[in-house]
């Protein structure tokens, strides 16, 4: 569900470069602010109208004390402002939540397919499972253009402590489409699971079609399409 027409103050704590080309911004968590792993928020600068994408998945988990977004560096006015954000600046959330039930279902098995920074909502989900000792069966298929997988170190630590979570990192640089699709399908043993796809629109569309063509039912596929890339 999306909670709309809000004006929830958002104070930056810090910004970091996760790795070259990727950044995160941490915000203080507003008092009593609850969200689900998989949710996104629309954020704005107080008294500033800037051009650019304003929707960001929470890369932090509901179990963490702060809110965090993670994004690819960009050139839009909004991205530039995020990239030079200072703690004295004030932002606000206008809406948050998610439209497509983009949340892990308890006691069901799930396949998460991330493309690049599309890993953000899945970091939130897996961190929440780690903190709550979750037992869900989860297969993460993480596609990236090179070997620099965002959050890899912490994902590995968490999954080592979660016997039902399996991670597969696929660098797509050396793979043509056919090989990439073959690799993905080899990891999808059972079409009767919950599938979640997150990343740039082209990646989301192609993987959604791949799953549909392989017999996955449309009702079992949930997407988070990062428009703007
Ligand atoms: C539900 C949802 C969740 C989302 N979650 C996230 C998230 O967690 N993280 C995230 O990053 N985005 C997320 N997005 C997308 C986000 O809202 C922005 O649309 C996206 O980050 C692009 O930002 P931007 O339009 O400000 O432009 P920019 O990032 O500045 O990009 C604008 C255009 O310029 C290109 N570009 C960028 N840098 C360069 C360069 N150096 N040289 C040449 N061209 C360049 C880009 O490819 C793009 O075509 C989400 C979107 C939705 C709908």
C-alpha cells in the first residue's frame, strides 16, 4: 500500500560512496516511522524544485535505526543535489510504500532478480531476514555489468548465517543474451515460487518475459522498475 500526501521531515546524517559510481545517503529515521522491506519513498528538498528522479527504494532494513537510499551517480539536478547533500539541508517524504505487494511472503519460497542498483530493496529484505533469523527460502540472482557487486560483502555474511538463502552473482559483461538467460533459468528450478525483479526498466522487462516464457505465472511476478535509467 502507498501512503500518500505526506510531509514527513527527513534529515540527512551522512552520504557515502559505496563503490565508484554508487552512493548511499543515510537519514535519521523519523519518530514512529514504519515501513516494509521492499518499499520505496518519494523525497523532495524543502523549498527546492529540482529536476530528476525522486523515487528511491529503502536499501536499509526496517530493523535498522536509520533510513538509507542507494543510487547510481547521475547528472540530473536532483542527483547532483543528493551527491553534495550536507546534514544542515532538510528534505521530506511525500509518499512511501509500494504498489505491487513487493514484499517477501512468510513461509513461501522466493526468487529475487536484481539488476545493478536494483539490489537496493533486496538488501533491505535480506538484512531484515538476518536480523530476525528468517527461515524463508530465498534465491537471489544478482546481475551486474561487472564484478563490483554492491553490498556483496555484507550479503555474503548474512547469507552464511541464513541456511535457506542462496546468492548467485552473475557478471553480465562476458555473457551474451542467450548465455545470460540460460544461466538465470538454470537457477530457477521451480516456476511455482514468488518472483521479484528490481532494476532498470529494460532489465526488468527482459527478465519478466524470460520468466513468463519459461512457465512462471504472471501473478507470481512482482516488479520494481527503476524508471529514469
Ligand atoms: C519504485 C522505484 C524505485 C526506485 N528505486 C531506486 C533506487 O533504489 N536507486 C536508484 O538509483 N534509483 C531508483 N529509482 C530510479 C530513480 O527514481 C531515478 O529515476 C533514477 O535514479 C535516475 O535518476 P535521475 O532521473 O535523477 O537521473 P540521472 O541518474 O542523472 O540520469 C539521467 C540520465 O542520464 C544518464 N547519465 C547518468 N550519469 C551520466 C553520465 N555521467 N554521463 C552521461 N549520462 C549519464 C542516465 O543513464 C539517465 O539516462 C527508482 C524508481 C522507482 C520508480
